C-alpha cells in the first residue's frame, strides 16, 4: 500500500468514526467536497496542506493523524 492509499484509508476511518459525511468534513476543513473525495479515493497525490486542513476538520493534530501508520 502506498502513502496515498494509507492516507485515504485513514481519512475514511476517521470520517466514519466521527460520523461525518464528505461534505461536512469538507466544510469543517475549508476544502471543496471534491478535494476530500479525491483524497479519500487516493486518486491524486495529497498535499500536506490538504492533510493539515483535513486534520483541522477532524479537530486532531497531524501527529494524531499519522499515529496509526507503520512501515
């Protein structure tokens, strides 16, 4: 699994845990819904600024976001 796929999986996991739609997450993250959808589907390389905004939408730190990642 590449890094984009890991990030996408983590976004999906957090979104389901927090019971947010892609639209609500986009709103809380100050991103477009399509940006969140692309990130969730790993269709494009994900910018760190996008991950940072998504973390703000989830009200977590970047460290918390990446805390479940392993080699």
